[in-house]
C-alpha cells in the first residue's frame, strides 16, 4: 500500500458506535464488522482527506507504539478493510 494513498470510507456502509466499538455493515454482503478501539479510530481517520502516512502517524502518537508497529498494523488493517469493500483508496 502506498503511504500517499488516501483511504475513504465506502459511503454505502452504515457505521454505529456501541459500547466503545464501531460496527460497520456492508449493504451488499450484509456482513457486520466489529472494530475495536484502534480499528474504530483508524476507521474514523479514513475520511478521504488523510493519507495512509497521516493515519499511521496518528496511531503512533495516540497509542504509544513504535513507528514500525504503527505502520505495519495500520497498513494491514487498511488492506483488510479495502479487501472487504469497506474503504476505497485514492
């Protein structure tokens, strides 16, 4: 994944915050995805404005993890969201 890519939430999805978790429903597959606190934060940051590098930097700063861990985990998670059709990358 290119660090300059800009992830955007799929506008067809429905997302709700319930008890510190975000639940995202993909309307085409009817699959419900539960995101933990970090996943929910990455979901929020995938706003169509921030780059992958911006999101990685936010995760590193907010969760006190190393730059390498933040990059690896964030990119892996964004790849999973993209594969499920929950986000797009521009």
